[in-house]
């Protein structure tokens, strides 16, 4: 052994404690660091220090509970895309009893879902969750420059000078901030205007405060993109879906992580996940269904005539309010087959069609997204 090798200090053993706990899915690295600073983590019976390194044989306890190191032996990197509705808060437990974004997510046997960033209670749209704390930490860290795109409706007169000021930067209470891009979007009327704007950070209420610095009021705010992940119209508000292997790989490479194979999903578990997705939420923003009233059998045609006739579908007002969304991959459009001219359907002729015996038709499924892309991913980052 050379003299240089003899005198060199020994290499640090193990990994940093916060990185180990984050990989176990116990929170993002930022959350873990806060718990270590509060004295809630112990290593081998001693209160842990921030930056402390641990090996595979060290005993780690969190809030008095000894952690099984097997939980971190096999890292599982799952990611959910969630369309957050208005009125939910990004915390696990709320003293006021308000609904949280975790209420509708599927439960995990080990670890827990870590939210990647936050949205205000009045902000809707794209929110990501993962079981990998290291992935969450990198996606939120400013050094990886994950841009966030929002669709925003502002009330007031917006001038070109204001837009240039917002792109140059303004001084907020917590430091300078700016939009890296602003594009006017269709929609809005009068003094209400829609814009798509991009920020590179996830500071508290940053988008709202930037517009308010110009004397404008933000009436609606929706996140439509986080890095390479897009919100698409097929994911209705209040529902989630899990990313596939190729999507998780793209997200991992964006922040310099090696792709990790997802565990094989058994058929029964896959069916359970599909049921949970269907039951995860009811349509939001629409009035509840009318209560059905059973009418007596002797009610005759006179009562039928007194009821107001139902307006044709083409004359009905659209339900809900439309919101501009970010550009997304082209989707296949399924058209109904036409019928010969002059041929009337049974509904138009007033005749009740006879039921034909035969097998029950298979359930129709939506066509896949175009160009081999799954919903949730769209254009490349600039």
C-alpha cells in the first residue's frame, strides 16, 4: 500500500439517512430532513443528526417505531396522475376536517404516497404522487428545472406592457419571480381573459401573486403540465390513474434516475385497481341527479300531456364550463357510421323496435391515444 493510500481518510460508510428514508417511501427528502431536525428520527437508540450516514445493519426508528429495513430493500417506483378538484387541500390530515387529495388515492400495504409539489385549495388540475421519495425530491428541486404550466383566467384589462413586465420579473414578498412564457388562450369574454403561463418554481401562490402584482384578479387557475407530463381531457376531475412503465421511465430520466422495472401486477390486483379508478370520484361541478319519483300505475295520458316535453339534444345548453387545456397528442376520433338517406330510425318513426335474441354485445372501449402515446404525455420540453 502506498503512503498516500495509508494517510488518506477512510471513505464515508453508508448512505445519508434522509436519502434512505425517502427511498423507503416515508416522504420526500425535504420532509425527512424536517423530521430529523425535529428529533423524531433515531439511529441505534440515539437521536439522529442531519446528514448522518447509515449502513444496512443500523437500526432506524421514526416517531418511536422501529423501521424494517426490508421495506427499502426493493424500491418500487409507482407514480399516479391526479386531476385535483377545487376544495381539496394538499395535506394528509386537516384539523378542520376538510377533504384532502389523499382521500381518494389507493391504499398501499407498505410505504405511502408522496405528493410531488402542492396546489392551493382553490387551484385545480395536475398533481403527481409517487412511492419513491428520491424521485419526488428531484422533481421538486429547482436545479432540475421542472417547468409548470397553468391555464389561468384573469379579470381586468391586460396590456402588452404588463405581460412584458411579468416575463422580465417582479419583486414579491419572498424574492424576485417571473413567468418564463405567457401565451394568450382562446375563451373568456369582456374583461375575463385566459392565458397559459409557465413558471420554473413551485413557490406558494406564485402564479396568483404574479398576476396580482399587476392589479389583476385571478378568477380560475388550473395546472395543465408538470415537466413532460400533461393533463388530458380523458382524466375527469377528481380521478386518478397510474402511469405505465414507459411513462415512469421518461419521468425518471428527466431527473437523472435509472429506470426501474415496476413489479408484475397480478390479474386480480389489476382488476381491483381498475374498479378503484372508476369509483374514485363522481363528476364534479355538476348538479346532482334528480330524485326519481315513482308514479302510480293508474296515472293516465292526461298527466303525461301536462308534463313539459324534453328539448331535443341539440337545443340543450352545454353542461359545465369549458376550460382551455394544454396542447396534447392527437387522439383518434371515432365516428358513427352513417345511414342511407331517407332511412328513419325507430325513435323518429315512433315505432318500438322488436328485440332480437342474441348474445350481449361486448363493452365498447375507448380507442388508444394516437402516435403510440398514452394520455398524460405530450410535447417535448423546449
